[in-house]
C-alpha cells in the first residue's frame, strides 16, 4: 500500500463506525429469514433440524452484533440461543420455552423495525 | 526451546462477512499482519498452498464444514500438520477450551474480540507455540 493510499484511508474508528452503521441498516434483512425459518419450525411440528438451522442463524447475528457492539440485538439473540439449546437438550417439547423464544424473536423484530438501536462506538481502548 | 520466527501470514476462515471485515482491520491495519480472510473451509483449503499461512484462525460454527472439520482437513495436509490453529468462538467455557485443544487447537479466542488487541492476542498464541 502506498503512502498516499494510507493517507487516504479513513481512520480505524471511522471504518468500524461505518461497518456498525451498515450492519444496523441491514439488520431487518438479516432478521427476517430467522423469523421465516422459525415459522417453518413451528409448521414442521418442531423439527430439531430446523431448530438447529434457526440456532445457526441466530448465532451468526449474535456473534456479529457482539463484535459490532450492537448491544440490544447481542443481548436478545444470546437469550434466544440459550433457550434454543434448552429446547434441543430437552427430551420432550417444551412449549413454554418455545413461546418464550417466539416472544424474544418478536422483540428483536420490534427493535430492528423501530430503528432505535443502542450501539455505542466499538471500544478501541480496552 | 526453538527460536520463534516472526508471524507474518495469517489465514482466517469465518463465514460472517462483517466479522471478516473487522478482523481484516484488526489483523492487517492494526496488527500489520499479512492476512487473507475467506468465507468457508473449501475456499480456505483451496488457497492454503499458495498463501502458506504460518497460523490459521477458524470460526467454530459455520455452515458446511465447521471449524473442527476444517482442522481435520488441514491436518491431512503434510505441510500443515503442525501449523498452529486457533479457534474463535462466542462465550467459550473453560471445558470447551480444553475440548478444542484436545482436537489440536493451539488456543481459543472468544468473541467478541477487541479489534485493537486481536493481533497481539494472536501473536501471543504464536509465541507460546515456541516456548
């Protein structure tokens, strides 16, 4: 990379802030497939395979949200992961857990649709 | 004790595009490493001989081949039998770290990683491989 290219490149915190803003702007498109898959899971009469697919998608959102400091989505998607793991480990269908997962997924959708997402700058100094 | 060579080339396999971008900033721009990121195991394995990474970072949970499966494929390659492999995963528990080490990982980095210290963390793992 030349000195000129280096000088023209935005600062690291500017690049991270841009990534964070773009991620938040596109979150709705990322959350919709999770909800669709969740509906498929319910319609399938609780197929564990489909639930594992839901888990993988939520896990991806949780991981990216944590690194990009998108706090509410990080928190909610982690809650969903924990409850999905509990459902997968249970011997019987746990309807209460399934209802709780549905509620949290709806909460994620509400947060994303509201556009009011608390995302502090990615901490560069810790 | 073997002298620790300088770490220069790192391959990072991660399916999430946003995390790849943050890792590129962290490892290349902050850490000064020569890093190639790719989205999955097949892509990573296809370029491993051209790039000859000294250290490989693998996300654990990915569609298709997951991190441990990619590690097995890497270990099948004679040139990479001892190349340090680092797993990166969310909220890792102590027993999981030991499980990943038993699989052959040099260490585990937990998400969320700090972009300003990721390269230092990777270099520390690299140095520990030569102690």
